[in-house]
């Protein structure tokens, strides 16, 4: 029994570290999206002599890409939370079904 509990604890800790790693890159992804958009826009403006038109457009593209990253992260977090809730409910039912059989 102790081995099973330790395996579950290890799995839980491993999942927490995996989640922390994937969510910690979110800020970097947002920042890089905006910065790359700005640089591409500025480069195009210099090459084409269009003032700041492309800088603004590509900055907005960068913001949109950052927003998309946030939406994807929230969707992934919701899926993980639903999966964890379903697993907890399954374990709870199994526990209480086992208790009912003993009485």
C-alpha cells in the first residue's frame, strides 16, 4: 500500500512541475510575440519608407499572437482541471462504493 501512495505522490509532483514549466513560458511567449512584431514592422517601415504604418500593424499582430497564447493556456488549464476533477470523482466513488460493500 505504501508503494502505491508514494507512486501517486510522485505522479502528482511530476504533474505540478510539468504544469509549472509549460505555464512559465507563457510570459516569454507573449513578450517575444510583441517584440518580434515590433521589429518586423520597423524593418518593413524602413525598407518601404512608410512611416510607422507597418510598425503599428505588426505590433497588433504580435499582441494578437500573445492573446492567442493566453487563450490556449487557459483552455489547456481548463482541460487539466476537468481531467483532475473527473479522476478525483472516480476515486471518491470507488472509495465510497467499497465502504458500502463492507457495511
